[in-house]
C-alpha cells in the first residue's frame, strides 16, 4: 500500500473552490435543512452508513415524521425502531440509534448534545458520527472522515487513487491540516468535500472535468496512477447469512403478533444456515424468543 503523504499545495487554495462548488451544486437533502436540527442530522448519519442516499430518503422522512425528537423514539419499543428501519440493512444501527435516543433523553434533557465528548459518550456513536453531528448540526471544527472525504484527500492531497481500507493516523493528521481555521468554514468544508466525493470524485468513473480542484489534484497531475495492491471487491449478498437474516427480519417486521418457528422456516430452506442466522439475530438483540417456539421484535 502506498503511504499517505501530504502535498505542498496550500490548504487555503483548496478551500475556496471546493466550498464555492458546494454552494452551487449541493443536493437539497432534508437533513441539511435548518428545520432538521441536530436530531435530524444524527438520524441521517446512522442511516447513511454503508447505505446510499436514494434508499435512505423515504425511510428518513417516515422516521422523522413518527419520531421528530429523541424522546419520541426513546418512549417507543426498540423493536419498533427495527420495524421502521425496513430494508436499509445492518439493522443493529436501529437498535443503536434507539439506545442513543434513550441516553439523550436521560442525560441531556432530550436535546442532542453539542459537545464532541458528550456525543462520543452516547451509545452507538463513534468518532466519525460524533464529528459529523458536531460539524453539520452545530457548525464546529472537526475532521469528518467518511469514505468519500478520504478518497478526495487521498487523490487531491496524497496523489493516490484510493485511501487505505481502514482510516490511519496519517489520514487523520492530513485531515486536520486541511481544515480551515474558522469553525463555520471548517464545517462547510467538511460537507463540501463529502459531497465532492459523492458526486464527482467517485470510486469509479470520476469526473475530473467537473472537479473544482482538478488543476491542483496530486493524483491527476501524476497521471492518475492505478491503485497499488489487491483490487477492491464489492460485498456479496446472495446466499449469505446477511440475506437470511434479512428475510427472517422481514417476516417479523410485517407481523405485529409473535411469529411461529414454522413461519420463519418457510423463508429459507437450508436449516443449518437458517438456525445460525436466527441465533445471530437473537444474540444481537434484534429478535426476542418466546415460549412455544415463537419470536418477536424486542420490546425493551
């Protein structure tokens, strides 16, 4: 893997064109509107993990209509969060978001905290999400490193096609060095670089002709050398335990009453894999076993 090294391009020369591009081309997304508030930003960040915007939008709108405040979600059963999560995938995110809502209600009077440390202390909140909420909801100065931002920085500043598989200390140092000094401008930079990676500096078929910093991009100026190391592979889904878990959860989401073992058995023929997937759902707290070989979404 090629090591990440920063370029000699002054950070300030990147800020104005990228932020200017964002002002003109940013998508009108509901969690970016003022009325979304910090809770709307937090919900979107949970939902957008490993999930495209197009799939998140309808679920987000329904979620916010039903639970417009953390206390509204905290008062409902965690199983209802799993049910409303629908087919977004990785449903443990729904349980973590429910746990965060409970903690916000109990510790912070129902308001999403603005301090980075308090955000990081919430259940299910990692470094990225804490930085994103503090930045996007409260306009603070934090390095927000999602996959899109990391790819932009890898290409523009470090001259490599793709960042490492896992975020490194070198990437964090580079991200901090590239941050504008002013809080509000730093928050705008975070949103702008994320959008640039999502719409222009994409993983495949990047559109350098539309990029506001193509003339300064270290990777482009180096002739766009190909990524060194093993090629990245997409995650498979068909036939995996994830697919089985999804089918089992779909049955449970669609029923308000407990579901029988026979009903669950009907969605997947292979008994060993089916049992393993169901055991995993129970272990993860996504499903509650009941007497008489019946199951339901958790009540808390």
